[in-house]
């Protein structure tokens, strides 16, 4: 079984978003225990095979207050799946305080991290809350190139970001969600993964997990051990995920198919 990251998009969701997320979790349980009752059941279907699950609540067109209200509504349903705030909704100190105080987790794209550093960089050494947010509450990022990996590493080292445990590589295949993006394909994904293994630097990661953290399976290549997972995102469906899993990634990430199942 492989880990999966689900990315929300209520515009695509077949049901209200809270119900859609609950449905995905329940379908997985049913697929394991009552698979004969699922009309779409196949041994090869992704919903029957994944292990650990996390969900990034990514709603770029949702207004700020509505987004945080949605988070409040979703939190009680997340006992079986790790939920991540999207970094674009971390806009001020009040958001950082809310995340730290309520012990929430964040998916932090590089552009969002850069924005936070621009806003609060001078306060990191003097404001313990910002330091804790950076070190403990950022759980992963998205990268699209070797250059972005190198930039992420630089921020990780400079700001002691030690709590992250995954990265998303995207788009690995053509996707209607980003029609103008050039898909990396197998060769592009393998190239980035090789660079990650070659250029890990002296990454210092905190691995004192609580019950919501992913059960990391360490991956070794060329005598390099990675204490984080690599997920493939973009164009990954029930028809493509098994092939993508042979490209050297640890797991997959889905949005469109997960929202419409």
C-alpha cells in the first residue's frame, strides 16, 4: 500500500466538500472490509489500495473568513486523515497564532513561504511564535523543478524548518487543471528525484511525531536516506497511478478524480 495526498477543490466536488472528504475516507474503509458493495470496486482502483492519507484544503477562490470557517467544520472529521491548511491562507500574524495555538498543519508552497519571509523575516528571531510555526507546523511543499528544490532547501536551512515530511512533484502528467503547464513525464520526475538524493544537504528534521503525523517509510538510494516522502501530482488517475508509482515516488496526490468519485 502507498500513501496518498488528496487536494480539495469544492468546484469539482460531487458533494459538499465536507461530505466528499468523508465519502473518500469511508469508501476506503468499505473497499477494505466490504468491497463487494462498491459499484466501482476493482482490485486496481486507487481507493482500495492506499495506506496513509492526508488532505490539503486548497480553495484559492474562497474568501478568507469562509475558508477558516470550513476548516472549523472539517476538523472533527479528520481523525482518520491528516488535514493541512494551504499556505496561501497564512496571511498575517493572527493566522500564524491560530495555527500554532490550535496545533494545525500547513502545506507551504515556495511562493507562500517567500511571502511569509518577506512579511515577518525580521521578526523570526524575536518572535517565538513565528519560529515555532516555521519549525513545527510546516509539513510539506510543492516543487516543479530542480531549481525549486534547491530554493526550498535554502529556506529550510536558513529558517530551521524541521517538521516537514513530504514534497509534491508536479505536474507529472498533462492535466486539465493546469492546461498550460508542461508535464514533467517520467524522465523529468526521475531527474528531480535523482537531484534530491544527490543534493539533500545536511537536513536536520525533527521526527518526534504525534498521532497525526504520517508513518514515514524511509527510502534509500545511493546510500542516501530520505526522511520524507515524495508524492507525484498532476494527471494521476486510477488509470495512471500504478505506472507513476514505478518512477521512484513514494506515493501519489490527486485532486480531480478524488473530488468526483
